[in-house]
């Protein structure tokens, strides 16, 4: 990809956007887009287009440097003082039993009689209500090594507001997914994997989210997994 026009064309392919759809979204003519492919993205529109696709302006302009910005850890206010530091809250004997769910015909279904105990005080420290929380199995390997496939996840169904860099469970055309989420230009939803080498960033406009039935299920606030094998 030698020019910014080549890189723009590749970004449209990544997002499953046709040039005409992109032109309509940006309120320009398809001829403008074809001109950008041939002559490059105009300097005045570079940062706008880069933000739209969640890429660095320098990369779009020249192909130099990293393609994607490094997700920032959102700033958090200091937590209220607790009698025990957060890791020791797990020693609490008062446990909330969160129902285990699985995907059946594109919908989440509870597994009768299957629950995961999670320390209630630890949940209270995160302001998670047990009645709004469920557990799921990590469906893929896109978040490895942070969340290996099969990791048990606890989801706060009441927290669907997107905080950049946080991890969420979502349904996408009836398929369960777990991703880092961020919002781009004009509400574009950016899906980041922990394993970016094998799972590139995906972007969905508000229209694509509606058509492809993208539903944010909730925030991943707890996980647990075993090592896959004993060391030699």
C-alpha cells in the first residue's frame, strides 16, 4: 500500500464498506472517493478519516508508525476505603451464586442448576448487583493470553456504557463475542482483540450495528481459568 488512497481502500474492505456507502456516510460523491483512491486522502480530511477508522493519522498519511493507537487505560477515581485490600475480599465467606449461561440458537439461556460463586463483598466494591450478573465461557481465542478460550467470565448486564479499553461481552448476528470496545468518529463501534496480530480491529457504523444485530451484553468484571497443561 503505497498511498493513503491505497490504505483507505484497505480500511473500507476491513469494515465491509463499499465506496458508495462510505461516500453516502461522509456526504460526498462516489467520484470524490475514487479520486481519493487515485490521488490520496486530502490533507484537510486525513485526521477526520483516521479517527473514523480508529487508526493513526500518520499511518494513514504515510504508512509510517503503528497503524492503531495504543488503547489508554481509563482514569479511575480513587476507590472508597475498604477494610481489606481487593485481593483479600475473595476470602469473604458470603458468596453470590451467579447463574451460568450458554448460547442456544443465537440467544443466551441459563443452565439450570449451574452457578458460579463469587465473593459478594468484592462485587459490592465494583458496584455490581448479583441479580444483574451472569457467567459465560470465553467463546474464542482472540483475547489470549489475557483471556484464553474457555475462561469463565462474569458479566455485569447493567453496565453497557462503552468505556474505552474495557472488556465487554456482546452478541453479533447471534454469535457470542468478547472484545475490548471503543467509540470512534460518529459513533463507530471499534472492536479490539488482545491478540491483535491474528485478530485485526473491526469497526461498525450505527447502521451496520443495527443490520448485523450487534448487542452489548455487559461489562466483563471477573474471570477465572486454569493453566491448559502442567509444565514439563
